């Protein structure tokens, strides 16, 4: 899936230094943040086969008290027009349920995240299928996302896995707590601690209801992988939360009980 994400990448060439019981040196370790850019053009007809192109897009959405879209901005300015324009048009016609103040609906600012698949039909034509749609507080693509450190002991023993955290943040977006999600897969303790330490430095963009920012909670997966030099991280490193329509990948954010919700049934439909 083409999206911006942070992934811990360790060159296998550096693993030789960890074959012995000697403590690893800083110079032997290569851990970097990788960014997967959005495609700059659509694929040629016939090139997608069964592996259709996927996009994850984020949108800043302002709703009026009736749940209609009052303002809409894409979170990623590199999104190609062939995807951005039809999505923009469609989202403006969707109906939402805004947050409320004192039991009364109120204007709400939220983040809308969409998982999109390009489905080919005819010659050089594609339709956009919505695989998943979610709202809530999020961490902006250009926001503060501290990269976890790959613990030397985990590298030495080639421990990998996905840490799934439940994160609580205040109305200013500052993380108050980060701990393993109750349904998270088992993973090495040192990986969990490293993920917690990094995520506690993140800054969220909370939802705003009636002019007031809201504290919130979210599920955040962090993927630790040892990746051969010159290759991309494994796209199978994902976790599907209960009730979700698509998996969460490294550094994705799934809001828990968001104030705003999408009312229009769009998942599984094409635009």
C-alpha cells in the first residue's frame, strides 16, 4: 500500500557483527526512517493484474452542526489529481454525524482516513473503491512522530514483530499514556518498551467540537522488521482490529470512540 509511514529498517549486512555475544557497536547498526511516497502517475493498463494499486489518504474535515462538510483539505499534497479530485467531490457529498456539546450537535473538526483501491475497468480507466473509512484524532503526516529505536538485544537475537499500543492523549495532543492493547499480538518485551518510549513523544491533532479540542484515545501499531539491504519493508506486517475493514500498518492511527462518525455507507463501494 502506498502511504507515508515510519518503519525501522536494519540492513542484514550489519547483522554479522551480532553473530557473536559481543555487544553491538553503534557503527554496526543502521536504523532509518523510510518514507513511501505516493505514486506520481497511475499505472499503465494491464500492469496491475491482481495487485491493484492502493492508497491511504488523510483529509482534514470540518463539519457543520448538521453533519455536512463545510471545509475539506487533503492531508497529503502529493496525492495525484486522478485520485484526489474524485475523492474530494465524493467526500463533500457524504453525510457525517458531528460531535455534540451538552447533547446538541455542534460543528466538528476531524481527520478522515480512507483506504482506497484502484480497480481497472476498460482500457486505461480506473474506478476508486473505498476499502475502509474512519474518523478521529490523528497524527499529521508532517507532525511529530518520534521513530522507535531497535533495541540492540532484539537485533542480536533477530527478534521482530508488531507492537500494538493503546495511546491516550490530552486536548493539546500530548500523549499521557501508551501501553499494549489488550488484544495485541505477543511480542518481545524490549520491542514493546521501545515503541512506548517513542510514541509518548508523538503529538496528536485532536478532534475539535464546538470550538473545544477533545482528549482522546487511539490504537497505534509499530512494526519492527529486519529487512534485507536494498529491499522494502514487508507489507504483510499488519494487524486487523476487531470490526475493522482493513489492516493497520506501521504507525497508522485508529481512533477509539471518535466524536465524529461517517454516516454515509461507502465501504466496499466504488466512486
